[in-house]
C-alpha cells in the first residue's frame, strides 16, 4: 500500500493540492513526500506548515468542546461529510481518519490545545451528519478493518484505509473544497475591509492570498483596485491586465487601465520623457477610443500644445489651457486662460482682453474649494455682457434630463421670475457627444432658445462654460 502510494506521485500531488489549494506548491510537496516512509503523513505535515506560514490566523480562534457532545473519529463518506466542513475541521478530521491519531496527538502535531481539537471534531461530527451518539475513549482504537481483498485485474491488495484514501481523491479531483472556498472568501472579505478603511497595502496582500486560494478573478480585480487606490498604478495596470485577458468586455477595467496609463504618461512628461509618454498613450488608444488621448498625442507632436478649430488650446495632459467665446459670426468676444495645480485641478482663470472685451470684473480668478463657480466679465457701453461659468459635480440650482441609460442630456437652470439681469438668460445647457460617444461638449441657450455659448468638459476638474448675453 505505502509502496504503491510512494510510486504514485500524481496521487500525492492531488492530495497536497487538496490541503494547500496551490497546484504549484502541491507539486513540490508531492515530490518531497514520495521518498518518505509515510508519504501521506509527510504530505500533511508539509501542507499544514505551508498553510500556517501564509495564514497567521489559522487555528488561532480557540474553541472549547461542549460537554457530552460527540466527536468525529472516522470519515465514512468523504465526498459527503467533508464537503460541509471548514478548513480547520477538515484538517483534524483527515488526520484522525487517515493517521488514526488521538486528539492529544493531533494537538501536538498542529501546536494547538487538545480542547480545541475536540471542539473541531465535535463540530465536524455535526456537519458530517451523524445521528447516533457513540462513546469515545482516549486513546482511540483503530476502526475495524475488513480482510484485504485482492483486485483480480491489478493484483493490488486493497485495504479499508486505501479505500478511504481513494474516496478522498475523488473529492480532491473535483477541485478545491467548499471549505477552502470559504477560507479564501474570508481572505477576500478581510481585503475588502482593509481597502474600505484605506489600508491598501494589506488589502493587496489579502486579495493576493484569496486569489491563490481559489477565490477567482474577482480577487485579482480587487487586488488591482486596492493597488490603484494606494497610488501604485504600475502594479494596478498589471493586475487589471491579468483580469482583462479573461474579461475583455469589462468596460470598467478597460477604463481603469487607461487611467493607469495616463498617470504613467503624466510622470514621464514631468520627467521630460515624451517618447515614453507617447508610447503609453498609444497603448491607451488601443484599449479605448478617446478624444482626450487623441488631443494628448497631437499636443506631444506639436511640442506641447495643440489648438482646435474653435480656438481651444489643449496641452499634453489632455486639459484645455486657453478657450475663446465666439459670436454667431465666429468672431472672438473674449478669451480665458486656465491654470492647473500639480494634481490637475483648476487653480485660476484669467480673462483675456481680445475681441470686444474691454473691462472685466475678475481679471485673475482663483478657485477655492467650492464645487460651483461663477466668474463674470462685464464690458462697458452697449457691448454684450460675457460670463464664464465653471463647476464640478451636479449643480443644485439645476434640473437634469437623462437618456434611457441614465446619462444626462440637458441641464435647465432655474432663475427667480423677478431676476432681470442679463446673466439670467443662461437657462439651458444641452450636452453633446463626440464621435467616440463621450460627452465632452455642451451648447448654452437663453430664454428665447438662442444659442449664446458653448461648454467644454475639463478632465478631473469639471465643466467650463463660455457665453455672452445681450444687455
């Protein structure tokens, strides 16, 4: 029997994989255990050691046995009985069933208390579905073994112990145990708690362990999310890519990969490495069509900035740095220049004095922490008034219209009926999608449904509206 097992490394590997949940490690354990005098015991020793090194909480939640409760001493139907047990219950149950160890011996082997072992065996007894109580004596006697039967075809002597082992293999071959899945899900939930509390480094470790224990692709995805939130966009991209190979239809992951590439491109631009930044942006373009990627590449080719036909100038970071308000004849009424901080947020906006604009109420407007901004330039005489409005988030003084997918299609500004100021003419914004399906532009209308300006979406900041109204 032992000689047969020793020569069957496939069986030992499958047994080790059932213990560890790691196919690569199981192969190493099987190779080392096959030369041992008791290969099954050696597999268990190496496997439990491996588990304990990676799960410091294993066997840490001490339990006390219940008085008079029955303990599991044999596994009669491995396929049915073990399937409901958690990981610790399964380990002690297999040690008792395969190696016929007493509770004290199991405790010594695992480095835990005998009381804890008995509590686990009691719990395993219930989950195994035993209905009739039996008296347990320590040390326990071996279960009765029938006489060995000879397989006529193979000539191998098949004992009761070997039947138990082969029954276990059936479970191992079916994949990771439900108990292992429960253990891996516990690691996943631990990672979620850590990520929600901002402990991204440990969250990555927990998700990595959960993935190794068979939690699946969702653990890889969360490992990417935790890395990204922790500022590690390089590893985050790698993890997202691992997930994306199997889920190319996932729009969220594709967008996150683009965001990672953007951040890496930004750093290279900051360091003067435009060649590497261009390579990263070109990779982003293959993942997802975006006008911002297009603008960034054009700006790099133009050595820093690129100007659209409507006069909006975009930089290599995909942000507009100058914009113009045009009248219905295409003439420039005024321009604004936008300055960003190191995080890409609005810092200040300056009114230009081109076109007919002669005076301004705000020559150099500094943005604060508010989410809605209202900046006005008021020329003198009979010239039209002009206004630049910029904000992030949703305006509280507006009503939104949405399409069937929940995307905003229009925004209506509510003004007091007694408001007679020229700026009250700004009453409706219609959002416009570009050829890539992105909502990046908007048209501004007055009370008479006349178009009086345009809106530009500024990534990471919000909307910038430039318009003029009659005084």
